[in-house]
C-alpha cells in the first residue's frame, strides 16, 4: 500500500470538486471505524486544519461508550450524547448531521458505500443514483473514490487502530454488504465498478469542466483562470482560450516533462510559466531567464516552475531565489 498515492487521490478528488479550501477548517464526523479514522488521518496529513466530532447515541451500552472513549482519546474528538426514542437508520443519520451545522463537515463514505447506496435505492425507489460528493447541507465526502479494502489497507500501513461496530451487520446496508455484493461479484468480478459507471452522467462534459467553461464564458473580466480539476486549468485572455496543466502540490517526487522534482521543504507547488512571473524577492523576469538559458519559446509554456504561494522560487536547471537553494532536488527524469 502506497499511502502517499492514496492521499494524492483524495487530494485530487477534493480539488476537482472544490470540497475544501486550502486554509479551511474541517470537522470529521467520526464513528471510530476504519473509514472515519482514515478520513481524519488523511485530511490531517494533507495539511488541512482537522478536528473530529463523535455522536454517541448510546444504543449499544458499553460498546457505545468504548467507541466514544476511543474517538476522544485517539482522534481528539468532541463527544456529543444524542439518545433517541426512534433508532431507525434514517433518524440516526439525520440526527448526526444536525450537529456542528455551522462548520464544514466531512464523512468517511467510500466507493463501497456508494455501491451499497445505489443497490438500496434501485430496489427501494426504482432510482439509479448514488450519494453526491456534497450534501445539500454542505457535508462533504472526500473518500468517495476509495474502496473499503483500500481504507483498511491504509490503516494497517499507517498503524492506525480503529473500532468495528457490531451492529453494522444488522442494518440494511450490512445485508447488502454481507449477502448481495458478494453474489454480484460471483456474476462478474467488476460488478461494483460497473454499478458506479452506470450512475455516471453521459452525453455531457464532466461537471467541473462544464462549470469552469461556463464561468469563463460568462465573465466580463478580460483575463481569467479557472481550475477544471483533473490537472487542468482553463485560461481566457480576451478572445483567446486555452488549457494549461494545473499546479501540482509537491508532497513527494513529481515528474513534469523531462524533470523529476522532489521537495525538501513544505508548501511548494509546481506549475507552468505565466506572463509577468518573476523570481521571488524582486528577482529577474522568468521570460528573461528563459532567454538567457536559451530555452526555446516552444518549450517555455510547459517548463516547470516551483512556487510557494504566488512566488516563483525555483526554475529547475536555471535559477533559484535567495534562501531556496536547497528547497528541491531536480534532475532529468529517467
């Protein structure tokens, strides 16, 4: 299990759907299980300001108290006691979502949960739809691209303890998980992936692309940039429109064109050249440094620049700003 790769998949999903702003605080709604424990750890490892909230309904007596103690002790969770006289799945779910409504919240739902939701809605209401990445009340789901098996492998690799809820097997979701999904796998090994694919909208652009292009076309500003997700940025300069590769967060080695770049300090990204770019701290114009280094014009739009915030700090193989001499190691990719 490459845990860094899994975290990058989550980060890409967050950026594609604009689920969490880089400097936002996020409350993880945690049960103590593998999914929410992984959520709490991944978001914290990605640099978000993470806290946790556990709602204790007290339905399983000592086991419920042990879950709450685990969440408080291991995840630093705020514990809310919320007993109810109507312990149906729907009532308990909405009760949990009623807390911390003034804050940005996240749940640990996975692709496996999505498949179970699709199957339940197919037979209960005749609809083929899954959970949205963002609920109407603003709750976000950063782990939807991941399968439950990947979550547990991540917890093992990172040495994360978690709790198993003994009542899960008795729920409707538990029945689907225990009996129906394994039988579908016997029919076809890719049954779960195919169910997800069947719920994807067809005949239209991906939503982030459609939203971004619409925003560009409707804007009256002469120059505008919009992140389309999936590593692409759309740029409009008056009547010209083009695509660029989006900035990539340097949390590990990144291959960009012919360069392999590895960070030595935190907070760095890699992106392409933009008109007006200068080396940090009032340094030379990047286009002048390209000219001095005899970088062909045809290569300049794809040449990697290492940035911190809005400032260019390293141009691999050409220059670096004062104080950033050891910020990255950069070498021609194999």
